[in-house]
């Protein structure tokens, strides 16, 4: 799932990697969700980052860009997710603005990134 995230100053496009209630960790640049490695064929440039294991709280999502060597991996509140990217069109990303991401199905995803 690719979404638009409001940073307080800008809107950035990020991929949702972890959902509320999921246990996340990263070892040597490989992301683990609930103990299983996440297959990420969309990642353009990997790095060797580590993230200590942790449980995402209610209304918290793990997001990152696809160029991991130049992106910030962050945990954001649901209210910071303001749009859902539907498709790319001529190199640009086309998004729809959401009033409530839960209604759009973000919290109901069974698995992210597959």
C-alpha cells in the first residue's frame, strides 16, 4: 500500500510496511513483520539498517520510501496518512485524498507489500 503522509510541512509518498499491532524489526536491511522477512521487490537501493524489534501501537503505521539508502523509515500516526496512491501515470504518482484511512481499508490489510 502506497500512501501520502503529512509531515507537518510537506506531503510525502511512502509505502506502508507495518500495521497497528504488528511486531516489526529490521536486521541487515531486511524488514521482518511478525517474525517473517518481508519480500520487497520494489526497493530500489537497500541499506544495511537495523531497527530493534517493537510492537506498533494502536493507530501507528511503519512507513518508508522505496529508495532505502535515502529515505527515512518512520512510525506515523493514522491521522498523518492523508492520501492513498492509486497508480503512477507518466512518471507521476496519482493519489486520492482520504477523509478516514480506515474506511479506505488501510487497517484491514492482511499483509503489506506482497
